[in-house]
C-alpha cells in the first residue's frame, strides 16, 4: 500500500479536479477527449499521480505487470486479494478459481439467470414503471454471486450496502472528505470480514458445493489457504461482481432509452445483443480507471515516470481513442472488432467477464422480450455513483408497456 509522498493521501481515490460538477460526473467523456488531446500523459499535483489517457499507453501499462505493479493495495482497501497481487502469488491464487469462471462453466448458469431475471420483472410488470437500478440491475448480480459463493441471498441488502462503501471515494479533494471515506471503508471491511468469517467456519465443518468450500479445499504447492485469504477472496468476488455488473445493465438500458431507433432495432434483431453489450462496455465502461505503481523509472508518452509513482490508466478514455476506434464518439451496435479495455487487459483481465457478459445479455434479452416502448421518465433527478472508478447512475426510472 503506497501513500503518496506529498499529501499522504491515496491519489487514485480522489476525483480529478476536471470532473468538478454533477453534469461532468454523469458525462465525463468530453473531458477525457480533451485531456487525451491536450495532456495524454500528465502528472496531477493535486492527486499526486500520473493520468494516462491514450489507448496505446494504457494497453502498454496493463500488459507489463513487472513495470506496473498491482501491489499498490487498493489504497484504503487493505486486505490482500488477487486484484492487488503480482506474480507469482497472483498466478497461483487466480489459478484456483479460473476454472469456476470459464465461459463454458458460466454458460450452464444461463437458464437460472434467466429465471431470476424473469422473477424480478414479474414483480414490477403490472406497474408499467420500474427503477431499472433497484428493481433489476442491483439484485440480479448480487443473487447470482451470492449463490455461487454459497451465502444466503436474503442478506443481499447487506451486501449491497457494504459493496457500495467499498467502491466509494471522497467527493472532493479535502482531508475531511477523505478521512470520512477511510473510516466508513474500514468499518464496512470489518463487518464483511466478520460476516464471511462465520460462513468460512461453517463450511470448514460442513463443506458444500460452492466457491467458498472450493477455496477452503484448494491447495497451492501442498498448502491450503488460511481463513484470511479465503475471506479476502470472497469479499473481492462479492464486491467486484456487484457494482460493475449492476452498472453494465443500467448503462445498457440507459442507452436503449437514449436511442429509440436502437431499441426497435434490437427488438427486431436480438442476435445483436452480444455486440450491443460490448459496445455499452466500450461506450459507458462501468470501471473508468485502473491503478498501478511503477516499479522502475520508465518513459510513457514522452514523460518520465519514477519508480514508486502511482499511475492511473483511464480505460474510459482509451475506449474512445480515435487512434484505435473509428468514429469513437458514435455508438455502433455491431462494431467489429471491438477491442475495448472495459475488463482490463493482461494477467488481471476480469475474472468475472464471462459471467458479467452473460448476465448483461440475458437481462437485456429478457427486458426486450417482455417490455415494449421503454422510456426514461423525463425530468427525473439523476445522481452519479460517488466512486473514483465506478461509473453509473444510482437510479434510472423507466416506463414501459408490458
Ligand atoms: C478484475 C471490470 C464483473 C471479478 C477486473 C478488472 C476490471 C474489471 C477492469 C481489472 C482490474 C485491474 O487490472 O487491476 C469488470 C467489469 C465488470 C466486472 C466492467 C462487469 C461489467 C466482474 C464479476 C466478477 C468479477 C461479475 C466476479 C464474479 C473480478 C476479479 C478481478 C477482476 C476477481 C481480479 C482479477 C485479477 O486480478 O486477476 N474486473 N468486472 N468482475 N474482476 Fe471484474
């Protein structure tokens, strides 16, 4: 865990000064476009970190873990998990769960994910209106990951509250805002640990067919994981899978309401849904930026980065880089190829990507099958998720014909 030298704060949880209004937080993309042109690689004094905006540079950073380490600690998020490990430990730990998340294994979950989606829609169908975030996009991924882990889905309100806090950042660059987030985060982490400690204890004495039991049985070079490691892994899976997939689904529905012709096109041709989801990931990526720490002095985009410096790679900007994507500001439903970086790249490439894609595709397919004429409730207040790296809206009310 690296504290920045100058301020003692953790740079990558502080919002960029350029994103200083609600409108810009809801639509940061024009700012990224400007920064990519004016300062593609720049040192931000106020946050004490480098920001990198071009596709080529972001790609280079993500594919070179020896020079750009993940071992920064998720800043204030202290517990060791694979997201913040480097090889060789990263390779060993990731190997334990890789098999549980392959596209083939995940595809078997499709009927069940469809039935959860249908049940969630059944509950609101008669009303002619719903909040896509709280009625579908939040509960669907939480239920799926809770079932995979083997924790009670009835506790999902608790998971939601905890994972909201884990991705939260201060809304302004002040000591007070910062300290408050650190304190809230520490408390949520403690509560989550205590929660999972109980489940781990139960599974030790009575293993089941779930991921926590799988982790408890797993061995690396003849050695089992200790409780702390299993707890850290479980918390990562719960938090990483929730906030992100929720925003993928909500951002996808947002897109449908922003473009009625697109909505009709997808309804008539559902085979376009997988490439539509990829384009949503490029256009509105749920994770905007990925942090690393330089392990040696290195040059990027003509700038001299020093060993120990924090480097923030803006995938949301890379995804709209005109040097990589034709007409990047346009939403092209069947864009091919679409080498977006929404799931990262290289050894830390999102473990849950097959699951997130499947959930996103099923949610959209079911919505388009069952709801007609989906419209955003104009005039509704939108608020953004207060997080330095997660992008999405807290509510998104829609009307429809069933
Ligand atoms: C890693 C995004 C869904 C579990 C990552 C990374 C990104 C990402 C950008 C790379 C971070 C880095 O390089 O430092 C997303 C997005 C999702 C999503 C946009 C939804 C649309 C999920 C789901 C799960 C999951 C559903 C679990 C069930 C993980 C894990 C890692 C990870 C465990 C760490 C992998 C490693 O360090 O080797 N995700 N994720 N994610 N994601 Fe996801």
